[in-house]
């Protein structure tokens, strides 16, 4: 691979890499020269992506990010396969829509376990590798929903707010180790995670009306920012959570 590509000779691990934003990030990093290890619950989709990208620089490891031992096995597997880890994208996540009173305790715990514990587990498992290398970049997929409140998203928004502050803390803890930690905060993105709420009549057009750019993002538009934060072009950027939301969080909501 041409070393002049941004990620030639580099190794990236992507959780939730079998679908949506994670798969778009995998395709972009692969095109930029990276070797990849995709960790996801969905073995069929993960294996299909490896078949698409080719086994020379891509592996899939079935992973439940809410299980620390599984995340540690993903990180160990990536080091065994490719010898180092330059980039970790903690991206796996699930949605949740319920009023607080109706939200089952088990669903609260499951959303926090995947969307927040999963990010902590990824950081905890990879940091010894990156600190020993004296270099690395972690990018967490938070959400615009971690920056403000939404109707009915208590568990999801609490988890994503946690990801934003975990990102700051991890960045501060490890800046002097050569490890940068950042996050992206997407607004609505056309991926399967929104399938459950797409059927609510009028919701999509209402949502699009509230986004200043007037539309949902594509997964590739989020991947571009993840890859930038993971790249040397962001060498002086750490501890930030970048909104990639078409202006959603820039807006007070005042009608025109
Ligand atoms: P997606 O459903 O297409 O992808 C999520 C991936 O995570 C899937 O491949 C799924 O199998 C995997 N996953 C789920 N639970 C897992 C677990 N326990 N262990 C390992 N993998 C697991 O959705 P997406 O939109 O690409 O979501 C990616 C990230 O982006 C999530 O963290 C999500 O919260 C965040 N996000 C999405 C949007 C949006 O509108 N789509 C907006 C803001 C943030």
C-alpha cells in the first residue's frame, strides 16, 4: 500500500463496524490504506464487509462491547493480526425511545452497558497498547443527543452525554502519552438504527425541518469527520466532541 495514503501501514479497530456509520468508516479507512479489525455483534454483516474489502487487510471478530472480556479479546486479536493499533473507533450503539416512567430498568441498563460501558471498555482495553506505542488516536461516536435533551431519549442521551465527558477525561489523562481522544456528535443519519422510529408518521419531515441544512446525513458524511479526527491532520486536536449535525445544535429552536 502506498505510504502516502493517510493510513498506509496503520491499523484501525472499529466497533459496530458492520453497519451504518461504522461500515462507512471502515470503507473510508480501508481506501486510505489502513488494515482493519471490525468488532460487531452481527457476524453475517461483518463477514460480508470483510469479503467486500478483502481478507488481506481486514478481519472480523464477533464482539459484544458490553462485555469487557470480549472487547479485550478484540483488541488482543487486532494486535495478534497486525502487530499494533493506531486507531480505535468506539462506535457500536443502540437506540432507545421511551418516557422515563415507562422505561424498563433492564432497557436503561442495556443502553448504558452498550453505549457508555462499551466506550469505556474500548478505551480501557486499547490504552495500554497505545501508551506502549507512544501514539494512538481514539474516536468515540457520541451524538448531538449527548449535547442537549430530546423527548423520550433518557437512556440514550444520558449515555451519550457520558461518552462526551469520558472523551474529555481520557484525552486529558493520556495527552502526554501521545494518545489523542475525540468524539463525533452526529445529528440524524440515514442508518438502520433509526429504522424503529422512521415509521412514526411525520417524524422524519419534522426532524428534517429542525435541521438547518434540511436533511439527514449520510453515514459517509459522519465517517469523513471520524477519519479526520483519527488522522495526523488532527494532530493538535484532543478532548473535543465535534457536532456533525447539519447545524442542529447551533440552533436555539426559535422559528423564523
Ligand atoms: P447501525 O445500527 O447501522 O450500526 C450500529 C452497529 O452496532 C450495528 O452493526 C450493530 O450490530 C452494532 N452493535 C449493536 N450493539 C452492539 C454490541 N453490544 N456490541 C457490538 N456491536 C453492537 O447504526 P449507526 O447509526 O451506524 O450507529 C453507530 C453509532 O452512531 C451509534 O453509537 C449511534 O448511537 C451513533 N449515532 C447514530 C445516529 C443516527 O442518526 N444514525 C445519530 C447519532 C449517533
